[in-house]
C-alpha cells in the first residue's frame, strides 16, 4: 500500500510539473543538428522492473554540472515501469524536457539520451524542472539547501550567528557577495572591520536567479535587519552584489532613491562597490564553471548540500549580466540616491593576457569531448575576453564597465576580480588592495582630489 501511494504521489507531482514545463513547440523552436558528439547517453538498470527515480534525476543533474551522487543517495523512490502508472510516469518525465531528454524502456533498463545542444539552449527551463523535481521528491533536502541563505552576524569574539534581535548591531557594515561566491570572499576584510569596531552583517542569497529576484530577497533581509534593531548601515558589495545594491537603493519598491529607508529599511550611510559590472560582463557566458566550484566548496566545508546549486536559481543571472541586457538597461536609467557617498574600486591586473587567450580557447575546444565542453562550445572566448586583458580590466569586468556617471571616488588597484578583495590561500597574510581603501572610507577619510 505504501509503495502504491508513493507511486501515485509521484505521478500527481509530475503531472503538476508538466503544466509548468515549456510546451513541445517551445522546445522545438530552436532546431539543432544532432551529431554523435552532441549527445550524451547512459542506461539505468531496472530493479525488479522498477526505475529508481533518484538515479535518473541524479544523472540529469550530473549533466548540467552538479554532483548527482548527493541526490541518488537521498532517493528511495521507485516507479514500476511495466504498469500503466509507470508508463505514464516515464512519459511525463520525458515531456518535462521534451527535445532534451529521451527515455526508452528496454527489457531490463531505461536508456537515457540527452541532446546537449538543446540543453545548452534551454538550460534555465531545464534547471527549473530539475529543481521542481527535487522539491517534490526530496523536500527535506530542499529545505536544507535553502537554509544556507540569510544574514549572519560576525561577532567581536570571531564567532558568527544568525541575525536576531539579541545580536543585531546598531550600526552595521553589510557585506553583499556576487555571482557564485563560495563564502570566503570577505575573509581578509571582516577582521579589519571588527578591529575597527564595526558591526558586521554578511548576506548570503540565491545568486543564480534573475537579479531582480535576488534584489527582492536581499531587500527582505534589509527589512529583517531593521526589524531586529539595526539602526544604520553602510554597504560593501562585490561584483554582482553591486548591481543588487544599486537596484535596492533605486527601485521604487524598496528605497526608491532615498537613503533614509522610510519605515521598512535602515538608513544607508555609504555604498562601496568592488569590481562592479555596472555595464555588464561578457564573461558571464562562462559562469557555469564557477557554479560547480561554488557548490563543491560548500559541500566540502560541510555548509549545505551539493544539490544546493539548484536552489540558487536557474541561471537567469547570466543573462542579466550580459552587456545591454534588459535588466542593466533599466538599472542604468536610474540615478543613484542624492547625497549618498559612493566609492568604486576597480582592478586592472587581469589574469588573462592577450598571448594566453589563444591557448585558453584551445583548451576549451579540447574540452568538447567532455561534459563541460558543450557548455563552452560555440562561445567566442577571444572576442568575449579581449577587453578584459591585463591593464584593461580585472579578468571578469572591464574598467569601462565599472564606471558610473557622477561617481568621482573611483580607485583603480593592480589586482584581479578576486585578489583585490581576498586571498586565494587561507595561509597568506597578504592584505588585498581593496581592504585598506574600504576601511579608510568607512572611517570617514576622503579620497584624494584628482
């Protein structure tokens, strides 16, 4: 009876998911030639005539760069494929990703074929479908994945705790990370902030969804800080976190261009942006490589699950970060709040060199036979990175993209996108170049006049 009830619940869930999935016509809108090297094919053995659903979802997770082993280990759901219920379930699973995944039932196995070209074209919808599957099959794991987000307070004794009315600092420096940050971005800045007597609130948010959705989530955390007793804040943001900060401050739904915060948010004293892609970054094309790194670091440190990446979002941030995107066009049409001191720190020591671009492109071309190769296939690396070479940008964001009209406190440091704010090695005692600048601005020191 329990097995029958489980199978029925799976089928009902899948029927609901199908209503949310793109239509077959939508999937077929982009025709792509199918070549052997653009397909990925595996077989999943049946166990007593039943398909392990977690095994299938885990394999599909592997194909988009996540470690599906975490999902497989959490699964005890199975579907009897030789019954009408099982056949309907298989068809429904196929329909969710029509044009990407094909399932064929054989005597003792299910053959899974993935069209990698279509997967790349429709990754957002595919990732979203996988997310909904996980939510239905593994709700407890989904809750754990989401629990990594929120506000952490860094206390003077070096410990951290979830924000509460009992530990909320009256005056806080709020740290907002960028795309696919693994949680170690502020390791060299936080001790300096604490030594200077600042209260420190670190925000973690689902950074892979549409930026407007991240802004809504982060704005809710600013409201939470206000409710818990934070009286005033200064914002220090890195990379995409700078865009979220600007969106919150200028969006009519939040601060609406005023730094006083009104009744919902704490007033803002200062905004410091480190490596901001104010006009976009073409390197957003390659963000899937950092997603795998992000979730691996979280898992190895015991912070969350490898499936947590699905709950960051479905990759929409990549589109928003591209130069000329609808999000950036709208954001850059708004003016920063008047009277708000703003500092921009940009890097000019890219790890990318003109001589190294060709070699990098060759290596990625060689990856065409691997899982990640298809993600990069068709992307013109040299063209995308040509304005990010040493002296012109920080390896992710060009100097031109960091600039904003009206911001005169603009500092260029000889460092790359990450090294300007953190050290790669935890054993390094180097002080990243952005750190003393941030501390000086928070202490009220004025920039030197040009």
